C-alpha cells in the first residue's frame, strides 16, 4: 500500500491540471511534461457484478450444502451409537464395552477428519473460482486502462484511496461493469 501511495506521490509533480475527456490520450505540454492519468475502481464491486460470480457462488453453495448434509448425517449416526453405548454400558462385559468405546472414538476421529477435509475442499474450490474471476477482471481492467492511456489503476476497496482528484483520475467502475456483462 505504501509503495502505491509513494508511486502516486512521485507522479504528481508531473501532472498538469489540464482537463481531458476519458477517451482522450494524454497531451504533451509546452514544458515537456505530460498529464499522468490513472484509473480507479472497487475491485470487489466489479467482481460481484460479474455474471460468472453468481454462477460460482451457486456451485459453491450446492457443494457446501452437500458437505453440511453429510456432516449432519454422520453426527446423527454417532449420536445414535453413543446413546446405545450409554444405554448398554452397565450390562456389557468389559471386552464389549472397550470394543464399543474404541469404535466410538474411531468414529469421532473420522468425523473430525472428514469435517477438516470438507473445509479444505470448499476453500480450494472457492479459491479456484475466485482466481479465475480475478484473471478475467484483470484482463478487462488492463484493456480499458491501455485504451484510455492510463498509467496505473487503483483498487479503492478498504478505503485505500480516500481522495481521488476527478481531474486526474478516471472512474472505471461502470465501463468495467459493462464490459464484464458482455
């Protein structure tokens, strides 16, 4: 974050207060300095507006629901066996008691491992889906930035840029949204 701000501060002395439209390329001035323009957008807003984002979220929701259903099923199975163990605990011979106790411990350990594995698989699926969306979004942002002759594009999420001079910065939010919707 500091590097971006330092870069922007370093570019400011070269900026000229001339106003240009979004489609104009930077113009050289008589003192051999040029207008340094930059773009900005909310990356999160752009990503959540992508049609593919909704599709990816639905797929993740289906996968999450399947894991939750299976977790609930194994928990119920464990609880039933545990209740049977408690009910027969006083009547079982010592060897049967130990065998069933070990079975319950083994079942509980497998359930814990399954939950951890399910979380890892969900996290991996989410990361893969988001990374694919980021690649597409980065390509769209780069295309627009090159077309407009922008030196850099800033992500305004998390209040990273509390002030952007509208004479120097170009809001790319709507154009990115429109291009992603195609």
